[in-house]
C-alpha cells in the first residue's frame, strides 16, 4: 500500500492551562490520499479549524500545546521551524479561508498578490508571472482578468474575492488544498458555483483536498470520505456514500436531519439537534454528545467510548450506534441521492 499524502496521527491541541485549559483537538487521526477529497464536518467549535491550522503550522506560538504527528509525505510537520514550514506552505499545502476579505491584503492589488506567490515559489519573471496570473483568474471564472488584476480586493464582489483566493491558493499547484468553510460567507447560488469550481480545479490538477464545513450538504456531492467531528474528536468516519446511506452516530444523524428534504411534505418541520454545542460535556469516560442525545443511557456517561470500526472503513464512536436496519428504515439513503 502506498503511503497517504497526509497522515494526522493522534493529534492533540490544547489551549491555556489549569482552570482555563481547553482541549480543542483530542486524539484526532485521519489520512488524506493523494488526489482525494476528504470532508471534515461538525458544528462550530468542534476543532475543525484548529486541526487545519496545526497542519499549516499556523497555531499561535504562545499558550498552545500540541502532541501527536502530522506526516506530510511521511515527514512530521509538527514542531518544525517557521523557515522550514514556509517552504511547504503555499507551495505544497495551500489554504482557502472562510472570509477572503481578511485573508487578502486590502492595500495590494489582487494581481500583485497572485504574482507574488508565483515569483516567490516558482521563481517566475515579472512578465511570466503576470501572464500566468491572468490565466489563473480566467480559470477561476473571473471575467476580464487583465482588468481585475489591477483592482483592489474591495472592488471585487464576495464571490469574486473567493475566486481570487482560490487562484492564489492554486497558483503553485499545491499537492494539498485545505478549504476552511470556503463558501460559508457566500450567497447560496454563488456557493454552488464556487464548490463546482473547486472540484473541477482539484480534479484537473490532481490536488488532494480537505473540505471543512459545518454543512453536510456541502460534502454530499464532493467528498470521497467524510470525518464527522464533535467536541474535538472524530465521532464518525466513513466513505461518503456509506456515511449518507448509513449514518450510525446519533450526532451525524442529527446533522442529516437538519438538512431540508425534498421527499418530506412541504412545511414539514426540520428536526434540529436539541441544545447547542455549549451543552457538551468533557470527553473522558462520558460521551460529550450525551446531554443532547435521544438515545442516552447510563453507559454513555460511564463507559469510555472508543472509535470502533463497525464495518469496513466505517468507524463510529458511540455506545448505541444505529444498526444498518435502522438507517435503512429511516430513509437516510434518500438524502444521499437527493443532496447530490
Ligand atoms: P471550528 O470547528 O468551528 O473550526 P475551532 O477549531 O476554531 O472550531 O475551535 C475549537 C475550539 O478551540 C473552540 O472551543 C475554540 O474556542 C478553541 N480555540 C480556538 N482557537 C483558540 C485560541 N487561539 N485560544 C484559545 N482557544 C481557542
Ligand atoms: Mg472553523
């Protein structure tokens, strides 16, 4: 078997100390194979962004401790110097953030921001970088790219700015692209276009992608594999079709039930997950989701709950996972077909 491009192993990220200690990421392990798309889904605060910042080496230097390994091409990125990481960042691993306005430099024309990356990492001449930047914007669906190159970020619409961010991220043909809620700040129609663009571009370039989102609908048509996170841990991990057809963790089921369904009568109420992420209890012996779970029993708060492989490639961290008969009867498979 070939080695995965990225292998996160037992990653812990802890902020603060003593009373204020927060374990933002707690023993997270997952792999990303070259050219594949992995989804990471969970409500706000579940540790999705902190995991990706750890991969990029962008966690704050102070008040933050890490443990575990992040192997990229078999080499551990955790604990490397900024100088070493800056050779990898942008060139081998690139990132697209939720809010392009805060990641683009507001006082530098968009074109310069694209050419800068090409000149730094690819040692291109100014003229070659300019041509390439124009090509990139065009590929990212930005009309009239030569004019756009001279404009500043505030002159572009939200959707165009996100396209410019994608152009910058893909400028050096990275082997891994991490997208952190790339469409959350966009209108629904633009969201779909940007997702389509991303999936086309990564397929063309053979780039692997991690798609981070709070919205299972986003990963439905896109990802090869999905990891569901809750309170810093992976609670379910499965190939995409398997996950949508047989969601076995009660939290994953809750996320699916809160997506509007075409096969339900109009006006039928959505079934949101009760409570909020604040109702979480600390992992330890208890399941952190127990206070919000309809299936909770005493064992859920005394058991000690490991991620277990229930069928090939499908892992679940739950004392009372749904059976396959149950998921079939629940008709979750219909969602799988519909959200595609
Ligand atoms: P999300 O899944 O929404 O991306 P994050 O990964 O951003 O969640 O955050 C996970 C947890 O880590 C949250 O409880 C958050 O408050 C905490 N956290 C994130 N960054 C910091 C920080 N710089 N200092 C302290 N706590 C942080
Ligand atoms: Mg986040």
